[in-house]
C-alpha cells in the first residue's frame, strides 16, 4: 500500500468521523451561540476531511472519488483514531473530546505546514487557522466546567476518567509512516505526543484540574480495529450510498 495514501486516509478519517460525531449536536446545543459554534467546528472538520480525501483519490488513482473513500469502504479500511469515534455522552465529554482533538490537530498541522510535500503543507496551513479556534474555544469551556459548579466539574472529571486512556491513540502511526517521516513529509508523532503532554499538563494546571496519572493507554488505533461504537457511525454514514448506489444530490 502507498504510505502517502495511508497517511492521507489517517488524517481524513480522523476529521471525517470527528465531524460526524459533533454534527449530532446540531440543534441540541445548550444555547444558540454554542450550538452554532459546535456545528461550525463540525463543518470545519468535514471540510478538512474532504481536502484530504480529494488528494488521496489522486494519489491512489484507481477511479475512486473522494465520496467513494468517505462512504464506501469497509470498517477495517478506516484508519481514524479511536478517540474520534467515542460517544459524545454529555456536553462535558464532548468538550473534552474537542479540546484533546484540537490540541492534537494543532500540533499536527503546525508540523505539516513545513512538510516537504507542498500540497500537504498547503492543506495543513489552511486547516491550522481553523483548529486554532477550535482549541481556544474548547479550552475556554474546559476552564468554565472545571471552575464552575460542583456538577460541571464532576461531569468533566468523570469524562476524563472515562476516555483519557484513548488519547495516545491519536498519535499512533499508519503502515509506512516512518518512511514519510524520513523524507520530511510527515512529522514524527512520538515527538508530537511529548509536546501534547507538556501542553495539556500546563493547561490542566490552569484549569485547576488534576492531571490523569493512569499510564495505561488503549492500543490498536489506526490498525483497522475499532471500538464497538464505530459500526453504528458507519451505518449512518453509508446508508444512502449503500441503499441507492451512485446517488447524487
């Protein structure tokens, strides 16, 4: 398999599944401005996914369009991190998911902006403008929840306890990714993970939250193995294309 193709699918699938998850809050946000803000973040993620899928379809050059890549692959062919497919649950867990994902994407796109691959660099630079806002927005809400009421803090702490063990999976590599690192096309995610730890530890101190101490991290992100939740997401995403092959809007 083409390492660059794998890598583009990794980036695209992350944004695609995260965008799909967040879109479930459309019309359900706690108040209008926040409803619009989270919906816009979901749209940003879907736009980023489209850019990566378009590029991936050209790289593989097998007649598959970006829509084919997004909607017509089997479950084991998706390379997104487990973090993106975890349930929204309540708003505290959703904000935690956005905060962690935005921190990861901010680091990733900052590094990719200097990629030797000019097209990858251009997509990253455009996406970076968006995820910087995502990070600022989510970090603000993390602080509000942590320093708000007893219930808001308790919900956030519970969310951290429930899903923090999936964070390192965001930095898992795809097959052939080390070859791209050697060519200065992709950054080394091991180094990015160390940066992630430093940033989140500093932020948690600012939020007045205790940083998670359990070192266990869930394995198998980006390997084709998924959580129990992924099949349900795929059913929603693929229904129209499976039921009416080739349908267009």
